[in-house]
C-alpha cells in the first residue's frame, strides 16, 4: 500500500515535471522565434530589455518551482 502511494506520488511529480518542461520549452521556443524575426534588425539595449521582459515570468517561475519540487522529491 505504501509503495503504491509512493509510486503514485512519483508518477504525479513526474507528470508535473514533464508539464513544466513542456511549458519551459514553449517559452523558449516563442522567445527564439521572436529573436529570429528580429535577427536582421539592429537591436538596441532598450529593445533587448523589452524582448527579455516579454517572457511570461509567471509561467517561467512556475516551471522552476515544479522542477525544484521534483528534485526535492527525487532526493528523499
């Protein structure tokens, strides 16, 4: 019973981790796509700052939190 519960927790943590990785991949791909579109243009510091702040920080933070949680569970 206890092993089954641990297996279910690991499975759920793994699914959350995979979801977080997918979100992170989407964020990075969106960022790369935007970078490719502006690659031929001259980018000044203000434009670069604006591009970096366009990343969905909340989604990125969620992904990082899920990864940290997964690593904590894995080391237990």
